C-alpha cells in the first residue's frame, strides 16, 4: 500500500512539474512572439522615417547644387566684391627648434 501511495505521490509531483513547465514555456512563447512583432513594427516605422529623411536630403542636395551653380564672377561683382590688385599673404613664422623625433643633424 505504501508503494502505491508513493507512486501516486511521485506521479503528482511529475504532473505538477509538467504543468509548470508547459505554463512557463507558453508564457515565454507569447512573450517572444510579442517581442518579435514589436521589433517588426519598430523596423517599419524606422524605415519610413529613413525614407522621409532621404527625401529631405535629396531636396537639400538639389537646392545646394542650384545655389552653387548660381555663383559666378559676375554675381560676385553684383554683390560688391572687387578684384584684388596687390594680394598680401600671411606667412607663419618658424618658431625655432621645437620638440621633434627627428635626430638627424
């Protein structure tokens, strides 16, 4: 009789562990499927946002090209720029001997 009760008690433990395992697996499955769906939705939103930004970038690039092509010498003259007759350049003076890895004399 004790062996029968012991087997029934072990069967209840195994059944209870099986139920807990199935419940845990179901919860994890639902969580992971939900996570995957949410990631797909986020990816779609980001793709749409990137498409919008690329369109805006294309517009800015085309307006840049139009403005860059509109600049000429004649345009500079109309804006008040003049030709330089005697150009003066700024030269950097040598600071003398400084720290260097060059060990040649």
